[in-house]
């Protein structure tokens, strides 16, 4: 995957979903129906922290085992 493949236009901007689970929040990039689109979730103490971590994770390359052909 090239850097150009990872860039998003405003119309294609991924949607960050989040949910409180017990005493923490999880966030993920989701499909329109809410399913996980990229196969990962991040955890935060607050909703804002979890969503910020998910946005930051979008900018990192996928781990080797998760890369699509």
C-alpha cells in the first residue's frame, strides 16, 4: 500500500465509532453499519482519548500481517 492509497478525500473520510465498555472507551474505524472496517480497536480512558487514538492509528501503516494485497 502506498502513501497515496492511505490518503482520504473529505468524501471518503473514515468514520470513527466509539463505545463505552465498563470503565473505559473503545474506538474503531467503522463501516456505515458500525462494523469494524480495519480489524482493530483502540482503548482510552475517555471517549475523546479513544477517538483521538483511532484517528492517530489511521495515519500509521498497517502491521505486516494486516496489509491487503
